[in-house]
C-alpha cells in the first residue's frame, strides 16, 4: 500500500516541478498522502516492536528448555 502512495507522491512532485499542476492541487494531493504514510509507518513500527518481544519470549523459552534438558542428563 505504501509503495502506491510513494508512487503517487513522486508523480505529484514531478508534475509540480514541471509546472503541470498548481500548488493548490499539489498540496491537496501531498498533505493527505503524507499523513497516510506517517500513520502507516507508525503502525508498521508498532508491529515490529511487538514481533521483537515475541522473538525474545521464544528465545527465552528455548533457552529454558535447553537448560532443563541439560540438567536432566546430568
């Protein structure tokens, strides 16, 4: 989804620099797209932090399991 928004912004900037669209039209397209990308980025960052916590929990479970198996063999 964000790649389409990035494409729209790139096209909009290009058209604006080539004087094919007015500054008002540029802002009407650019501002909502930027807000959307900001919200999408924050959601992706939250998802990355959650998956990091899950990875740490899983690693701790494996470590504890290995420790228990080692103690049983001794």
